[in-house]
């Protein structure tokens, strides 16, 4: 199983990552992001907009288990991070986390 925190930190260090919900929304609309990560306390209206455009552009969206302060700590930033978009993964294997999440969702069955 992949460690999400380490994968995000590696993407921030070695890849191309944009911070902020406005950048995430733009990348979701244009499809330029390889993945978008949202903090679990990202405002609902922003989260819905990003998820809507990301679905149209086939950009995977992952909700981080922690709040924006936790996501900022993982990214080693001194400001809160409610959303980040990964344009280049660098040495990170973060996209594998999406693949395993999708496999788990599809194999889960219908409730």
C-alpha cells in the first residue's frame, strides 16, 4: 500500500505542483493536471466545482484524509493548503494511489 503523505511530499519536492483552489479549478477546467488533491475541509461549493470540471476533463480528484493545515504540513508549507494540483509527478508514485482507490471502489459492490 502506498503512503499518501510521502507520495504528496515527493510530488511537491520533485514534480510540478500548484497550490490553491483557484489554480486547481483552472487545471480541472483545462485538464492540465494529472491529479487534484483536496483537503477534507475544503469549502463545499469549491469542492463541487473542482470535482465537476475534473470529471469532464478526466482528471482524478482525491480527498485528503486531513484538514488544510495537515495538507500544508505534508507539503512543508507555512500557509494552509485546501487544494493542490499536480501537473508533473516527479519521483512520486501518487497516481498509483488513484489506481488502487478506483480498483477498491469498483470491487466494492453496490449497497
